[in-house]
């Protein structure tokens, strides 16, 4: 009994200074845990705020925005209306769907093709909103000009923009750099050779900043000369995921 009492009352029989040290140590440990959790939450909050504040906008859109956000402002070139409303009405038109079936059965039927020309495009828009992986042509987002938008899991992951002929390449590089917070690109010169012996040199600029990979390319034609500037803006993580999937599923080149 004496041993039990001594065991149960061991803490009470310790010197006061020892008890205080244990209490202080426990309090410091608790404070450290609270501080660590608070610092972690603050880091997450700052990270979130920084990501929002540093979001880069290209032609009115931001890589990573949802398909719903994208199509809340996307419009058709003709008629000037929201793409979602246009496609909803278009795909609900029985005459359009009848013409589509007719065009599939008779590919040379020009009238049926014209009457149903937006069926596939509008279905792509719906697929993007439904969370499917799909590429949507700039016809369904006229603010892009020429090009396309690619969606993955209901998120915008790639934008391809084709800037018109006559657009100075230096201005494009400067504007992208500003949008990326002053990031400097890696510049290269791409040489192409024509079948008849002509040589063309096109400037290229690449950025890897703010979780984005951006590329700007001069486009030249041996016959027509300046064809504009192509700009591709992509989410870095998506490209890594895409490459990892390709590497894991591609057939061996030596087996």
C-alpha cells in the first residue's frame, strides 16, 4: 500500500522546482504547436492571396480558371451573344440536328454542313462545362481572336493565341514579360529550310514563371512572309502531368 501511495503521489512528492519545470515545458510545447499551426495556416493564406494577386490575364482569361468562369464571358463572333446561350439554343433546334445527321450521311451536302457547322463546337463547349478534357476553338470565345483553349477537369490549362500579321514580336515579348511580373525569357533563333533551298529564321521566347510555361514564336511563310506571332500559355503542372502520362503509357522504342 505504501508503495502504491508513493507511486500515485510521486508527482506531489517531487520538489516544487521540478513540477514548475514540467509545467513550463508542457506550456512551451503547447505554445510551439499553436505557433506552428498558426504559421502553417498563415503560409497557406499568404500563398492563396499571392496566387490570386499574381494571376496573369491573357485575352481576358486566366490559366486555372474554371470552365464556368471562362464561358461566363466567352462570346460568339456571329452573332454577338454569350456562347453558352448560343449553343443552348443551337443544340435545341431540331432543324440543326436533322441537318447534322444529313451531313454525316452525305458529306458533300454543302447546305447541310453549313446549317450544322456549330454542332461539334457547341458539344465541345458543353463537354468543357461537364468536366471533360477537350479543346475549344476560338470561334466559341471570340475574345481570343484566333486560336483555342484547352480544358482539363473543368479548368483552363492551355491557351493558344495567334496574333495577326504585323504584330511586332518585340512588343509581344515585352507585354508577356510585364504580365509575368518582369520575368526575363530565354530567347532562341529557329532556322527553317524550304524545299527549294530558302532559309527562314524565326525568333522564339520562352518563360517559366508563376507556375506557367509561356512561348512566343514568330511565324513566317516563304511565300507570304510575316504570318503573325503564336503565343502558347500553359499550366506547368498540367504539362508535367501530361508528359508523365505519356511516358508511362507510350510503347518502348527498343522492345
